[in-house]
C-alpha cells in the first residue's frame, strides 16, 4: 500500500484538497469504475480487490461526495419522515426506529412534524418534504386527514404510511404498515372477560385516528362474541388528562357496581384513570380492573403495574423502511405486525357483590 504521506494525487498534494475517488483508485491500483463498484457494494468484485480498495479508502480518509452522487444517480439517499407532535409515544418510537434503520442502510433522514391534524397542514408538510428531493417518504401520522392529503397529492416518490387503514383504495401505490390494532383490542377485552368481567367500559381514543377506530372495533367484536353490551366513553385526546377526566366521570359508576373493568385506548389514558380512581378512594384492581394499550416504559413502574397491549414499535419502523426501499407498492396487502398482551397487576377478577 502506498504511503499517504508520499502519495501525490493527480491534481495536487493530499493535503491540498479532500481525496477523490481517482486518488483511491490510484492507491489501490484499480480503475475508477472498480472503486465505484466497491462503494456501491456491487457483487462482481473480487474479494482481494475489494479489501485493497477499502484499505485505500481508510488510508486516505476518503468520504463520498453525496451531492455529486445525487446529480449522477438522481437519488439523494434521503428519506423524508412526516410525523405528529412529540408528546405521542408510539409515533415517536416508530420514527426513531425508521431513522435508525435508514442510517444502517446508508440513508439520511429529514423530518417534519405536524402541529395540527388537518388536510391543509398535511398537504403543506408533504410538499415541504418532496421539495427537498427525498427518495421516499415514511408517514407516521395515523390520522384520516393525513391519508386524505396523501390520496389527493399522488406523490411521485414511494410512500409508506404507518397507520391501521383498512379502506385503502384498490391499486393504491401507497403501502401501509401497522400493528394489528383490532387484534390487540380483542386480546385486551378477552383478558378481562377471562377473569370474569362482564361490565366493561372502553375509554376510546379521539375520532379521526385509525388506531382508535380499530381498537374500538376489536373491543366491540370481543364484547359481542361474549354476548355483552359494549359501553363506550369517548376521550377528548390521547393524553393522561383526558383519561383522568374519564376516571372522574366513571368512578361513581364503579362504586355503584355498574362497571368492574375499563379498557383504555392507550397507556396515557389508563394512567389518568388510575389517578382518578385513586383520588376517588377506589382500589385497582380490587374494585376495578384497568387495561391500557402501547406498553409505555412507565407502565411497568406505575402502582399498580399496568396490564397493557405491547406494540413492537421498533419492528414497525424497520418494516416501514424495508417496504419503502424494496416493497412492491400497490401489489401487496398492507403489512400487519402482531401485538402482545402483557398481564401485570392492574387486572384481577371482579369484586364480589
């Protein structure tokens, strides 16, 4: 291997400018095309040659000129991510997983976040991403106004949406990846039913959110299959204050024996419920059982430890990127990932009257 201190690149000393691909080729004793093949992980390169090129890259401290590469290939190797407010654990966990998976594949990530969930805001955010010449977009904003904007824009780049949408138009080029929300809700409800509960209330998520809709459907299906009435208490938001408000309203009904269990549409709502029940002098799970959805890290450390449905957010993020880079968009069914029931201390058989 040539000593980098004595090597003289064709256009000046190595210290005068960053090393180029031609410099790497000269040090390795190969063609410019061979260096390009190694950089792009082309299979038709002998292993000895590949090692020699990689050693030259390391010796020279060569870094790829991504701007030049983008001009040559019409690709920026940048993925756009559209997401929602940072207070939402599930979407943000998915975003982090997408970013990590993209980085592992040699892609950069540019991100924009929506402050409100309306059609106009979604259009503006999506146009902002595509104006940056991204190679594809991952949307982690499971709201019907966002998918309406995607349908309307008909973006020219690949798009993967993380949302439990079941009304995808036939032939839609957009691909969907999501956790099976409906099955997760069925698991939560069946768990309560197996303990002997029949008076179960569902504190549902806000309207317009695909996940809330699917969880509501799964809960209703499980209740109907058991021959029980489905009593719903809609929450105003996904956040703990809405769960607390629901708990304040439901506590008298728990004391009257009208309710023995609550399935909350996410863990934040469940934690708000636990606080309200505690303030009302109710014991969980002795007086009322509570189940959440998501499996926040805090769920295991709350008192009592929260029974919930775990969503594998890291798996969802990786799957979304895989579909974006290699999925046959429009040819495959939406990709569903299974959730897992996590039983902890917040559920028990109903109290005896």
